[in-house]
């Protein structure tokens, strides 16, 4: 389980010893251009769709009459639709895009599967679209983050098989045999997701287990999906980008290995901690809480490793993409601590089934995973497109909106949830007044979602400009070379 | 430069890494999926001796369809279906006097030293009378035996505790037996609306539920619940007149405005199914692992064992 000394020294691929002549990074980036662009651009689109849906849902909590006559825009449908759009459309897709790039860069290989990934990526998008629409028309499965009906899940799975095989093949054909910690995280995530997804779909949709064990399986899936698919990829990205951005080697490989195995062993057990008080065997949530406590070890070792690798503040000032990464790392620590504190049985008795849980989930999804993926979109895209973001300032503004939005969502829902839970403890307080009492806090989170959306629109504008500068000349060259019409059309144009 | 072997360092070894990933997944799958399945997977609907019926019994057809509507509309996003209980204690009730009251009063007062004889006499004047509260099982049993020996037939009665119970969200905690016939099980994670695990026991007025679905703020001022008007159709008033009574077209008690416009609001079948489902939510059957608290009945007709308790009157609030 010990990492080699050179792994810890290797601040990414540049110093890894290899007898082979190295392929220049620019060449690797160029080989990844179209697949990564397609995946990341698609993910940004879904992020905006998901956030718009989340905003609609939040508004409807304040004003029930808003769009009330439309069955497919009812709160109970747009909330899961939003979560699925963000988790599958944005997070999973962006994770895959960045993952391909990281595997190629770290393995020093050219990407070989452009066409397969382009097609499978489109298929993934179709799957998400079918799934989100199905949820909106009422075909949801009714299990958290597994709401997409079986036909949409089948499309996603088919797309993933291709994407995952391409990723594993890229991993296997790496020219640098030495593995950097990022690769462990990505490699594990690549296998966890399909296994979790098929097992959960089989046990909940195809051959459903009986009674409350559906809820146990659903909690197992949701926890694993967050911690061992998206979470592992996001951690892998942090382990790559922090040393890369600071230019210093990773502080400790063995410490990273310890964190990795801790997360792998205990992460999948922690999801059921949310079932405290639910009508399931008592030991199930207890095991979950114990696992969550063990995850604290991973949290601390990650924090120490990152702290000794980079000075956060310097990095924060350095460039705009780094801000997202540093903020994401901070949110990872905060979300981990918050979830552990809320899982303490005495506290869960009060805050269970309140907004507080939503707040921590929001922090994990938008703060940790979302920030890290957005940061890596900002980092990766100009490299694979060999261009520049149109406006560095827009990125900084996006970061401001993003960070403020995440904190508003987290603080609003956490405080609102704690107050809600404390009032629920007192049976003489009328339920309706408790529900109404949450309105200001839901309002804070609504504002937070709005800020996130504004930031995402700025990203979309920046992305559009970047792609336009890149695509226009590419199209012109293509036309000039293959049709001979590019130059003609350019002349004809006034 | 094809594949060099993984070397001595474990973390550079792809297959070993794969094995690690496989083992961790298998362990959590075994622990959280298979183990509970082996432990409880064969749970079956149970014969309840008191009623001679199996619990949980299948929902009627319309309610079964309503469960689909409930799932499809995502009601679980705001409503939980799990009643929690923080604990139980026991009260002791005197149900019958085997001696005359003048002999019983001092006996009871002697056993319950904090009560004076006047209070005891007043309490025993109307049976059943609660003479002790908040005891644990052993103490309650002990006291009941002593009281019975002293001439006042007494029995301990279970009291479920906790805010959910006090809110009248259900008579007892929810247990896994309650969900055996549910698919999907909708335990829920958020209570922006009240818990619905036992909604059918506290709200039986179907018209009120329909009205609540149509316009929540009318039945519950200030409600945050969105209206589900799309589950209803507006029909000309004349049409309703033409419909013979007893069909599924139920008139919602809407306000004047709709009536005067010559239209009447009628629920679509989905709304009726949803209401049938909501009223079928009754997790109240007494089970060994979750006995339903029961206030002792007056002595005259002895209560049948296991009979569901008379429910306290509930304000007509969904």
C-alpha cells in the first residue's frame, strides 16, 4: 500500500522517470480536443438546465401558485429532474471529460478513441435528456438520484460502458507505468460507478427487494454515487491540480494512499447514516455513522496533504481556475465535517428530515464537486483548444457568484433546518407555523441558486466565445481544404 | 515500451488496485445489501390474531393506483412516511373495583403515596382511572399487581413518546413490517409537509382532502403546498346535473365563484386514486415489535384483546 518515493516527488507527470521519449503535452491535448470539448460543453449546458429547474422549484416553495397548472412543472417533479440533470448531465459528464484528459496527461499517451467517445458522449446526453423528460412527465422511479426510469438508465449504462472501456483502455496503455495518486482515484471511480449503478438498478427497479430494504439500497447507492463516483473523481482532480498549479510536488504519496483506501473502504458504508430513526434494522444506520467517523481520517489526511503541498492563499490569488479548486477543496472539508456532526445521533434526532440535510448535500454537490469540476473546466478547456478564455475577469466574477451562492445555500438551509428541527421537537408548535418559518431560509438558498445561475451564464458566455474563436478557423480550414469553398464564401460575404 | 510489470510497489500495480476496488465494493455490498436481505428478506405479511387478517393487507385497486400517482408527482420530496418514537413508558389504569370503593381508596392511596385520598376517590369515581404515569415496564407491572391484589383491578398501559406521536402523526412508530407491500417505499428525507405514514387514520374526509389538493390554502391557511389543480377538471354545471349520483364524479366543495360561473370542479381519476391511497395509509395495527398504545376501555363491555383503540377526535386538518 506504500507509494513509491518518486510518486510523491512527481508533481504530476513532468518528473516521472520514463525511458521513452515523452509525447509533448500539446500533442496529447490536441488528440483530446473534440471529445473533451463535447463532454465539457455538454456538461455546462446541463448545469444551466439543472440550475434553472432548481430555481423554479425553489420559487414554487415560496409561491405555490407559480406555474401550478402545469403537471410536469410540479415541485415533486422538477426537484428530482434538477438533481438528475446536475448529477448525470453536468457532474458525471464533466467528470468523464476531465478524467480522459487526466488519464492521457498522466499516462503520457495520445487519446485514441475520439469517435467512440464522441458518439458515446452524445448517447449519454440523450440518456440524460430522456431521463429528465421522463421524470417531468411522471415516470420517476421514486428513489433518490435513481429517479430516471429503466429505459433512460439503460441508455446511460450503454453509453457508460463505451466511455468506461475507453478510459480503462487509455489507463492500460499508459506509457508512464508509475501511477500518480490521481490515477488511483480515477481508476477506482471508473469501476465503482457502473457496479453501483447496475446493482442498485437491479435491486430497486428490475428485481426490487421487499419493503424498507429498498430504502437501504437507495441510501447505499446515493452515498456511493456521491462519495465513490463523483467524489473520487473530484479528489483525483484536486490531487492533480493543486501541485500542478503551485508547481510544488505533492507532500506525501503514502498519506494520499492512506486517504484513498480509507475512502474506498468506508465511503460506501457511510451513505446509510442518513437512515437514523427510519424503520430499518438499528445496526444499519449505526454502521453508517461509524463509517462516517472513519472517513474523518481520510478528511484529515487529505487536508494535511493539501496544506503542506500548497499555500492556499497564494494559490487563490494566482489564477481564477485555482480559486475554484481551492474553494472546492475547502468545501470538501466543510461538507465532510458538517455531515459528520449532523450524523451524531443526538443531533440527527433534531435535524433529521429537515432542510439541514439538503444544505449539506448542496454543499457537497455544488461546493465540492461542482467547484472542482468548474475549476477544471476552466483549466482544461483552453489547453485542449489551445486558446485563451475571452475574459479572465468573467471567470473571477463567476467565482464570486459561485462561492457566494454555495455559501448562501449551505448556511441558509443549515440554519433553517436546525431551527425547523428544534421547533418540530416541540409538539405544541403548530406544524404550519414551522413550515412557514422555513420560508426566509429557503429564500436564502433560492438567492444562492440564482447567484449560481448568474455565474453559470457567465461561464456559458465565456465558453461560447472560446469555442467560436476556435471553431471558426477550424471550419474555415476544413472548408478550404476539402471543399474549396471556404475562401470563396469568405470573399462573397460582404 | 509496452507493459512493464507492476513492480514491487503495490500502488503502481493496476490489477492489485482493481482487486482492492473490487473487494471494497464487495464488502459494502455484502454488508449493506446482502446481510439485511438474509436477516430480514423473508419477512412476510403477518397474521394478526385479533382481526384474523394479514398485515399489511393489499391496498384496494384504486389506492394502488394512487400510490403510482403519489410516486409520479414526487410527493416524497416534501412528505415523509415514517413515524419516529423516542421511547415508551407505562401508565397504570384501574379498570374495575373488586371491593367497594371505600376499601379501594385507602389501598390505592397507600400504594401511590404522592396522591391523597380525596384525589384517589375522585379518580376512582369514574373508571377507567389513571393512577400512575411514566413508569417503566417492571414498575408498572408491579404496581398493577399490587393494586389488583388490593381490590382495584389494574393494568399497565403502554404510552408511546416523541414529538411525532404527540403531533398525532401516528399512534406508534413505523416498523419495517408496515412497508412490506409498498413499491417504491417512500420514507422521505424532508418534512416540509407533515408526515403521511398514518394520514388515513387522522383524515378520513375525502372531500376535504380533495379540496386540500385543489387549493391547499383554503383548508390550511398559509400552507406552502402547491395546488394540484391539474388533477381536476372544470365541467359545465349542467353536465354534472346530468350525471347520475354515485358515479366517480365527486363535486369538490368549491367556493361561490366557480358555482356562479356555471362551472363545477370535478376531480379526475388520478385525484380520486391519490385520495384513496392517502386514506389507505394507516400504520396503526399493533405489532409485537411496535405495540399500538391503547387506553383501557371502560369496564362494562370488556375490550377485545388487540382491538384498535378508539382514536382521539382529530381536527379536520389534512
